[in-house]
C-alpha cells in the first residue's frame, strides 16, 4: 500500500505544479520545475542504463557470466519491477 500512496502523492504533486502553470504569475516557475524534474530523471536513468549496457558488453568480451551486483544494478532492477509491475524476486 505504501507504493500506491507514494504514486498518488507524486501524481497530486504534478497536478499541483501543472495548475500553477495555468496561472500567469507562476507559469514560468512551474515550467522550470517540471523541466528540471524531467531532465534530472532522464539523466539519472540514462546513466544507469548506459552503465548496465557497458558492463554487459564488457562481460561478453571477457566471458564472465557472474559479476557482483552494485547499487546501480539494484536501482535499475527495482525500476524495472515497478514499471512492469512484476513481483519482487529474491535469490
């Protein structure tokens, strides 16, 4: 239930920022906040995806199939599970 409430809070927060964008006084601030949030998420996820792809290609060249997981891998796995709504897999 915690995940659903966090998702709803993000949704309501975005709606609040979008409602500020409809008024003339706060439109520039709301636009900059939404653009900044989107660019931050884009840079973060792009960096994590490039790290994973680079590590995968490096492992293919060396033939190493089992590598140690680091913090970036677990973040990507959590995002992937959240996006596809798959159950948590613990090994």
